[in-house]
C-alpha cells in the first residue's frame, strides 16, 4: 500500500529543513553584490522574480537597474511603465525612505549594436557601417547577436558605475546561458577562414589585392554568388573591411564582461517551478554554471503550493466523497450518513441507530425521485457540493506530493544548492504591490503568509 500523501508531504518538509536555505536579503543588501543574474526556463516567473528582487533591493536603500532581455513586456506592465527601451527609466511609486532608486530597461539589440559602432568608429566609417545592408541584417536578428549585445549592455551599465546593483533577466530556456558562449563564438567568427579571406584584399591593397581577390575568392564567389548574389558578397566584404579596426575591441569587451560574471560581486540565481521539466532545466543551469566557474547563489523555487488541511489525506478525502455520492456504500449506513442525519449528533448511540434504521432493510424499494431524499433536494445538493470539495482537496494533495517528490530529487542531486521557496499567488503580478509581495515571499525571514491557490 502506498504511503499517505500527507505523510509524504510532511516527510518532504522535514527533509527540506535540512537543505541549505537561500536568504536573499543579505545578498541584496551586501554592497559587494553588484550584479544578480536570473536564469531559468520559460514560464517559471523569472521576469517577475528579477523585478521583485530589484524592487526589494531599491526599498532597502540601493540604487538598482533591472535589465530584461526577455522579449515579453510583463516587466514594464508590473512596474507601471508604458514601455521599456534601451535607456534605463526610473520607476515611480518605490518607497525611497532608505534612499534607494529603481530603474528598468529592456535590451534593444539593434540600438545597442549601433551605439557600439558610433562609439568606436569615426563618423564617416560609422555612417558607412550603419548604412551597410549586411550590417542592418546582422544587427536586427543574426543568430547569437542578442546574447552578445546583452554582454555588451551589461558591460556598459557596469562601466558607468551609476548603479549599486544590476539585476539581469535572461531569455527563457537554455538560451539564457548562451551569453556565456558569446566571447568564444565571437572569437571563432573573427578568426575564421571566411573573415580572413574577406579581409585579405583590403589589407593587401592595389593590384595585388585584386589579384588575390580574383584567385582566392573565385570559387567562393562562383558558388555563393549564384546562391546569395554578387551584391550580397560585396556588402559582406564592405562590412568586414569597415569593421576590421573594431573586431579586437569586440573580443576584448566580451572577454572582460565574461570575467565580470565570474567575479565575486556577481551572483547567479536559477529560477524554477516545482515541476519535472523546469527542475531538469534548473539542474542543467546549475551544472553549467559550475563548469564555467560562475558564482551560483542558489535556487528560487517559484509557485510552490501548500495546504492548511494537509492532515486530511487524498485517500480519506476520496473515500468520504464516494460515501456522500453513493448512499449504498457500506460504511456510510452506520457511519457518516447516520451521524449526519441524526438530530442529536453527540447524543446516545440509540439516537444514531434510530437515524440509520430506515436504511438497514435490504428488501426496501428505492425511493422515488419525488421523495424528500431525492438527489435534487437541498440535503443531496449539499452532499454533492461537499463531495466535489473533497475531490478537489484530494487533487491538491496529490499535486503537493508530486511537487515534493520533484523537489526531493533535485535537492538529492544538488545538496550544495541553497533553496528558497515562493508560495503561489492567486493571480498574475501586474503592479508594484504584487512585486513587493513576491519580494516578501522570497525572503526567508518573512512572516508567515497564508498560501493561496495559483
């Protein structure tokens, strides 16, 4: 026979008490913490978590900017901002009694690329690059550009030293860690054979350069020219020649930001929900961060469910529901039905027996639909409602047990990871009050809060 789900839930809670606990307040209040990166799979509340952390830090006296790379615009809505763009905007309504501020922005990939070109090229060359068709395609949506631009923007924000804390909300799924690979991918691209071939004519110059172009690129232009067109190849070559002086700067800045992410002032938070797929992704993030020597602060387990009535197991709730729904269940005659219908519930056993007596005759004909005990009577309606509530409770207890088993598997695999749990809210967060409540639930020193349905 399977263990009681309530007992499993209590046992899981006991095991969780031995797990390392993540306390976010000391992390946010520590002046040495300068960057917090929230990563995790999609749909686990990562954007909301990043915003709540930023708000909580700001209301504790820190000047914070939240950078979201997620294309969803929930962050702007929850902060009461009509729209976010590539410029940090101050959030109104934040309690600034402690002297803190909250700013928010959304990464604009193309605008960030344009800013880099404008900052590291003379006006004439910058105009040539910005007007190049290949550059326009690259900056608008080339694979990997978003992650690299996220690295650039983070580096820019940190270099300005204008904020005490930068909270980064990353894209969903495993691409959330793609920005860790940006320097390597960029280096491979810049050192690749194609780039060297495209750069060679410009570096050689004159007739020798044209001879090299005609000989060295004849096969490539013959094949690619048919597929992509000669104009495209010309645009690429023009772009590469114009960007040549900037390539070293791209690699240097990317490497510097990568080292910044490994520095002691940075903390990674993996965000997940108590579901199998989400925690499997969380385990991937934990292992990947360890492999890259990135400082992991812990796991935020969002939307955790609970129940104030976990003393009633799913099995007992289902049995009670069946008894109410079917009067022919054996244990109902001398049990719940008799007690329920008795005029003196706490009286003598005689009163219970007399109340149950009409049901003891096995040859008794079923009552007609018009009898007082028909299913559509008020008493039967109450029974049906009660049975439905009991079944809902049973479903919830099964869900609690499933969530606990999933958490236990993760903590058994990664006992070194500190965990904080955030109880589920009744609805979506759409304002600062909701973000503030999430922040309270993130803190381990929070007061006891009633758990609500998600």
